[in-house]
C-alpha cells in the first residue's frame, strides 16, 4: 500500500510535528501518574478557556469508541438507553460497545446523517404518553456526532433545538466530536466551542483524527455533572498510567489555538476533490462541507481506482454503483490531492 | 514535583529514545487502520519468534487494566470467575474492572505475593467435590502476574506446577507481564519468553512500564484460542484506530532483543538501593529481586523524605511504620540512585 | 375492573384447576430444592417424550422475559448479538433485558410479524461479505416467537427454511413459545413439538399464558448444548428454591397431553370474535389464526368500549383509529365472548 | 427421599394452607397484569402499615438471589460495590449473581455471621483516607441478612450502629430478610418491622422460606428512593405477568398479622432439637436463636443419619467432623421433630 494515494481515512498518519516535538521534549521528565501531572492541568485549563467554561472539567481518553462507551455508561442509569441516529457511529460501527455496557441504542431515522430535533421531540412525547412506558428502556441521553459519520454539519439552530428538547425533558445531550477540528475549519460551520459548552451536557474534542497521535478530550461544562467519572474511566480500562501523554498533545493543540485551524487544509483539499468530482459528473452521496467526501462510483471503475488509491468502501449503492469515501486530514498534501484528481480524470 | 527524585513508579517517564525516533520516522507514512499495517505485522512476527511460537497470535492494547479486563472477559464464559492471589492487581487496584465485565475474582491467599500451585489445587479439588458447586461461580481461569505486585518472581518450577494443575483441570493460565522486562533482566529469573509461551495459555508482555510510551502485547501461543478476540477488543473500547502506534513501539523493543535487556539498569539500581537500605538497617517488606523495593519506613522520617523524594505509599505497617515503595525503571539514572541513597543516609 | 369483560391479555387468570389441585396435593410433601425433586424429573421426562427427544434437557423458569434473557445470554459469546424481527418481543417490550446482559438485538424487518428466511440469509451473506465485519456485533443466534407477537404462525416450511439457514451458518435457532399452546391448538398450525425439537436448537414451551400459574419450560434437544446452564440460571437470579412448583405444573400439562389441547377453546372463541368483527366491518390489523385478534378501531368508539371491556391498547393506526387487541385464553368463557360481541354490536 | 425426615432446608414444603385457599378463590378472577391489580395494592398497603411507613413502596419479586441482584444493581452506581460479611449469601452462594450485574462484593470478616459496625466504620474511614481511593471500587451499600446465613440475629443496637455509620457516610443499608419470620418469632429478637423501616433504606421480607409458595416483598420506606425500580425489575427479567400471584400471598401473610407469628412453631421445634443435641453432647457450630441449627457432627455417624434424615451439609469442620444443618420451618411438625431426636438418640 506504500504507493497508494492515502485517502481511506483521516487516521492514516501520526501527529502534527509540534506534538512529536513536545513529546520528545518531555520524554525524560518524570511525571506523576494517571493525568495528575502539571502538563495535563495546563491542557485542561486551556481547553476550558477555549470552551468558555473555566469551571468545567476535562478528562482525556484514548479513542472514540472507548470515549463513547465510557461517557454513555457513566451518565446513564441501568434502565436507560441512548437515542441516536440510525447512522450514528454507536449504532453501527462499534461492535456493540454500548450494549456491552448494558444499554440499548434507541435508533431514530437520520436526516442527512443528522438527528432531527422534531423527531426526538415526537419520540419523547409518544414515549411518555404510552401507559406502558415503564416496561421499556427509558430514554436517558441524546447522542449526536458533529461532523456526522457522513461528514455533514449541524447548524447552530439545529443544535440549539436539540438542546432545548433535551432540557425540556431533562435528558443530557452528548456530542461526539471525533472530527470536530474539521467542523471548526469548515466555512459552513457556525458552532463554536463555546456554543458546544453551553448547549451540550458533555462533549468530546477529537484528537486522534485531528492532529494528535491519539487522544480525545471529554469536556463536562458543569463540574461534578458525572460523579466518580475518574473511577469509571479506570473501571472501563480506559485510564492511562501515563496520562500526561494525552495532556501534552492537547496542550500543543490548545495553548495557542492550533486546534481551531488545524483542519483548514483538509477542508480545502476536500473542496478541491469535490469540485473535480462535480466536473467529472460523479454524483455525491451527500453534499458535505467537511473533510469527508462520499461519492457514488461506478463499480466497473473501482479495480482501476484501487490500483492507485487507498479509498474507503462505504456501502453498496445499487447493482452497478458503490458509495466510496475520500477522506482528507490535516496531513493530506495538495500534491496528493492533485494526484488523486489526475487519477480520477484518467478514469472518466 | 520537578525537583523530587523520581522513584514513585516505573511509569513516570516517556519512551526509550529509539522508540521516539521510530515514531518520528514513520510519522507521515500513511498506514492502514486498526493494526492491519505492516509495522504491526513485523512486530508480531518478531514477538512470536522471541517466544518460540511462530504460529501464535499477538494483539496490541494500551494499558494493563484494559488488557486484563479484555483478556479475562474474552476467555471466560458468563458463569466463570478468575482465580487470583488476594494481592493480585485485579483483586484490588483496578476499580472493579473485572467485575464490571460480570466476572467474580476468586481470591486465594498469596505467598510472597504469589499464587501457590498447591493452594490452587486444593481449591479446585474442594470446589468440584462440593455437591453444590453448580450453585457457585465456576473457576474458569487462573491469573498470575510476574513480577508480582510485590516485585517477587515465580520460579520456573512454580510456574510449571501452576500450569500442570491448570491443564489437569482444563482451566487456562493467564500471566500478566506488565513488568516482564524487569523479570527477564533479573539475575534470579529462570523463566524465558519461550517458557511463558509453553506454560501459559495467554500472557501479555508489558510495554508501558518497560520502555514503551504506551502499549501491551497480548500473546496467544495457540492461534484461534480466543475466538473473535479482535472484535472483543473493539467491543471493550480498546481498539486504537492508529494501531501501528503500538506495533511500532514493540517493533523497536523486539527487532533486535532490546526488550530482554532494557530492564538491566533498573535491576542494578534497585539492587544498589536495597544494599543501602540494608546497611541503614531498614527492613524490607519483601526481599524482591526485581525493580520494585518495598521497605518498612518509620513514619517520623516520612515528612523529611517527602521533601526530596517522590516515593510510592504502599500500606500502613503498624502504628509507627509504613510500607513504601521505591521503583526504578529503564529510565532511572545512576546519579538519581546515588542521590536517593544520600537522602536516606542523611535521614538515618 | 371487576365488571369489565376480560380480553386485555391471556394472563389475567390463574391456573387450570387441575394444576391447583396438584399443588394442593403436594403442598406438604417435602421436596429437595432447586428442581432436583422427582416431580420435576417426571415432568421433564414427559416433555422430552412429547418432543421426541428423550436424550434432551428441560429447565424450568418463571417468565418469558426472564427466559429469553437467560437463554440468549447463556448461548451467546460476549461479542455476539441476536437477530430478531423488529416486532420481536425482545426488540421492543422487554425494557432492554437483552442489552442488559450485554448483547445487541439485531433487528430485521418483519413480514406479518415473522422473520423471513431469505431476509436472514441476505443479512448473513452481506455481513460476512463485508471486510469490516470483525468490527461489528457478530450474529450469534436467530430468535423467533411462535405464535408471534401479532398472533401469526410460522408454517413448517418457513420454520425449516430458517433452520436450514441457521445450520448453514452454524448459528443456533431459538424459538420463544410463550403462547405455544395456542399455536398447537390452531387448525392452521402444521408444526408439532417434535418438529420444534428437530428444527430448533433451543425453544421454550410457555406455561404462564397457557394454563400454568407461572412457568416456562426450556427444551434443549441436544443434552449439553448449553454448558453450565443451571449455574447460569442461578446467576441470572432465575433459579427457584422450590423448583418443584414449576415441575408440578408442567407435569399436569404434559402427563396426559393436556398442553396440546388446552388452547382449543381460546382459538374457538377468538374465531367467533373475528367473525363478528368481520360482520361489523371492522378491519383486522393482521389476520391471525391464534388467540390474539388485532383490530383497527375507530377512536370515537373507544370510550364507550372502555366502559365495558378490558382490551389491550396496541398502537396508533392513524389520526382517527387505533389498533387494539382482544386476547382470549384457555380460561375465556363462551359467555364472555358472546357478551363482548354484544357490546361490539351495540357500538356499531 | 419420601421417607427421610425433612430437615435439609426451610423451603421443602409448599405454602401455608390459607395461601393455597386464597389462590384458589382468586383463580378465575381476571386481574390486570404486572402487579397493577387490587390484590397487590391491598397487600402493599398492609405491609407498609405493619412497617409503619405508609408512604413507602413495596415491590414483589420471586426469590432471594433475584431480589438481592435487582435491589443491589438498582441502587448502586456503576463504580460502586456492596459491603457484605464474608459469610454473606451474596458473597458465596449466589453463583456470582451480583458480579454478573457488574458490581464487586467487598467482603469484611464476619462475627458470628454478622457484619460488625466498627469493622464497617474502619473500612470506610481507611478507604476515604487512602489517596488512591478513586482508583478503587467505591463502597456504595452495606448488605446484611437477618437472620444471617448462620441463623444468628442482629440486636437492635447492632442494627442501629450499622445504620448510624451508613448514614454518616451516606451509604444505603440493605437488609435481606429471606428468613425474617423466624427472627420475628424468636424470643431473643428485639427488632420490629418498624425498626427495619426506620433503620434500613431498603429491606425485603422473605416469603419463600416463611409460608409463601414463592415471593419476596421489597420494602422501600422512602417512596422514590430507587428511581425506575419497576423498570429495573422488568429489565432483570424479574417481573411476573401475573403479579397478583405474589400479592395474594403477601395479603394472606399480612392482612391479619400471620407473618409475625408464622415462624413460632419452627423456633420451638428448633429449640427442642438444640436441647436434645446438648443433652447428647453434640456441640453447636454457632448457638443460634432462630430456625436453623448448625451442629458439629462426627463423620462416622453420618451414613447412619443419612439413611433416616434429610439434613443440610454445611462445611468440613475437621478431619473427623462435619458441620451439618437441621432447618425447621413453619411446616415442620412436632412429630417429625421427635422422630429426628429419636434418630439422634439412637446414634449416640
């Protein structure tokens, strides 16, 4: 695969060079364990400042599935489930990691990969109107991801509508920001980190796909909102002895605002790809404003594409077409983007 | 804590410099996800070669508690529990991570931190002799750690005795090697990696405490012994998107035998510390041949020690004494070791 | 509610009089605990004889949700989920009892409340064709109920088709027979107890809704198919100290074939009701051959109905209609059936 | 076993005759499902009146292990465990039913089968004094049984001391009253149902071993103390469709105080047995004031005893002796008691 153009995912490369530099600089400095060190403390403070909730809490975990499972299981009571779009990452692609913790994922139909506030409202209203509702899984949380699994973005008003309903029903709203940097860098985005902190009860800022080697930062705007969350992280096997390893990376990403523009080149390259696909007449599966591009591709051309490009298989579209993904990342070069376009032009 | 001498644990520093160099070298090379890359493949092959079981399997995880929970839960049936020494890490210090997966830890009394083959045999014999044994948790695995939580080592004959009993009762033997490098480097050790592969059904080679930034390598000598283990790792939230990050580190540790001698300086420094403690008349809690030293310390001297040394609190010994730990690691310098001894001499 | 006509469910009354007589007769006879008594032994033998699998095993549990959770959790590995129709009882109405044990319910669309063999085949084929299938919940069992939640019945050829696919993929087929007596008594049924034993890997014969006070009998045609099932029952809190209480009831139901005809009057009364509804022009939601009748009822008439009849609310049909259920049971009298019809006639 | 004298357990017989009469009387009366019927409502009111907490809540479950698992799992957060005596039923004899729900049983040493308030206090004090306590299972509940597994009784002052500590640390106290009727009927008992309601946060009144066919009544003195408890019961597979079956039994036991004296004859017969054992010079394992008698029996006499008596095996005492149990119940006759004594006299 060494010679293939790398557009399969946004986690094919390592870390932003500054992060490696920081790890190297700190490498032999002794740190206390489990994230109690001063580097983590700095990173947490910087993140909370960026989110405008200095009184909140931040916890660092290693990956997205892990973060979702730990947060959801720590917030929910035993009898509660989590509402998610049927395309939601936790619904489909996480090997039952949520059910493993004992909770049902209550799936509602997506609209462009997003969960619709009015659908959630209708579900909750109908649920509580049913005399038998105590025989059923209690809706205990709403889960969304932004960007979504399909690369689409919530608008601030959509997010506020969801937040309003959650608060009306006293159900926490949790946002999975695995690719949040690519939302923040998108010209179509109108949601800031501060908006997230004011509209969500918990959210996480993705590192693994956004410039870090590994790591996700869970933000809890209201301190103490999840009691014993530290213990729960340990119980779920998600506590790193060398917590500073995660803190150091987020310190690099947040001490001078790197995170908020690290996704810019990925967006630009994705736009270039989408423009080229448009010119070639290849229809998009969803018109996305972030770093992922889903295109409906003729099956007959896939073997030729596969020889030169590492792309993501998404799903069968029809008998003769397949939805495939081209993902860009902070590490994607303009050069590779142009090479990809050249390959595509050669095929059509 | 910057000026304290770092002897609290063996995970205070980062990684062996060669590991950082390797991460840097590979940083922008695109890799396929989830450990399917060629670097992981190389590392696995090298580990299996070192263990003398080329037909086996290797999986990389991030930390010790996680590895224990995933392995134990993947091997056990629902009705089974795991036998461990009452001092075993899974018994005490992991926030109920094993019980979280639904399994009881069946505690047997330790002997110098170790599980005794004859105690296990007696337990199993009595268990199956009891007419009511189907009303109880079925013993489904034996867990040991080497070095143990108290830094002691199993001898090969002790390990073989445990293995024999496990095989007699058809119960898997699992060894937690979080600090395995410090066993391998100890002059008192007579157990090789090949012995582990032949006597255990599963074991893990610790990276986090033994030179890696993070990472543990689970070795399954008999391929297929744990069906769907990959899926189980994902389900437990333990699968890294950038699996190569772990593979690359183990490649550095195993491609030319670094792992088997990386602990040598830690053992030497620990011996120097123990010799000094002996001269000062400070009694050891256990006489340990590896990198951890547990000493019975007078409480009245602790405040002065605390000003200069970051040590590990272990447990109350009596009203006037405390068991404390001095841990060395591959990163411990001779200079700091001498400084620690000087501090101790100043106190007594 | 004493004066309402009782058609809300098939578990409104107690037990067949013979069962009470048997309990009374045995009341002061000392029995050994946990189902190890001779009455249970007799009942098990009788059930296995009726199912034509004398070498099999029978276990008695207390209720349907419990039985489903215990069986499914005992059969599945941790990473496996259970395939069910989206209308399946375990999908909707059991408060997440399956997810509570850590397993996902993989929902496929129903056809008249039934799971279609070709849908299952397609799902399994596509699943294993997906390169990412190890990232997803493994399909580990197929769950069906007969009669279904909507009162429909599988034909023998439908059941065989499902069984064939399950065996092709080496996935157990589990049949929930909560209302099995009403299938056996239906003129449209062509599946015998022996067929169940030869086509399913596990199934349960419902007692609670079919003449028993409480109790369900799990039949495992191949002895030993679920290792440690007894221990698992205890672990799930489902083992009764007085196991003979369940055995005695099934002994009454099976020692001379009572179970196979106890549902006959319920079917007859249900047919009478359906004929009357037809004459009144009230459309059925599904045309069912068993003891449950689902009818599309005008909302405006519901208040008047409610004054005289205890019926089951099922679901909203449209803005002006509701699906309601009239359930008959072995205890339903012809007199009450006629009264119900008179009430309905009075309304239309 | 028909001819053996029945002293193995207190659940060998069925129900108090009045209970059977009540079941028969109600048998064909249609009831609403899941305990929403008026019989359950009456029984609940009667129980709450007897406990002096009319504002409380009562829920009916089927058996002891089930009740313990459902209550404990419903009360505890995910990171919490339950403190119990190492002889506690949940520690040993329930097949890991508590761990199955994800919670650790934190075992403290028993004193005569009882948990000692000062031991609990010391444990809690030391726990929270440990800097690493967030790395460990949080103590979230104290579990005791009364009578204990060894037939001993708490005094009111012992219970109050436990209650005080629990309240000081804001940890619920839960009492397992599987054999509560035998405490209430013991002349040594000084704890009333009202005391339980004022000193415990949750407790259950045992039916299965105390005159009911099956059934346990969970009492929550403060309504709403366990949110969604009904849903949790269903989720654990513990909700009976015919809830009235349990309510009717407790109605018989509580509508005129039967429960508080139903154990009297069992206590009297147990005293007779203990007196006889004393005369024969057979030492008791514990001197118990309730319906269970544990005696240290010479192994050489066991075969002869076994021919005539169904007794309970408890544990090995030494090489030549065994601890065995003679249990009496409400159904034990004076005649059988005398026969047992005659058998014993014949042996010594």
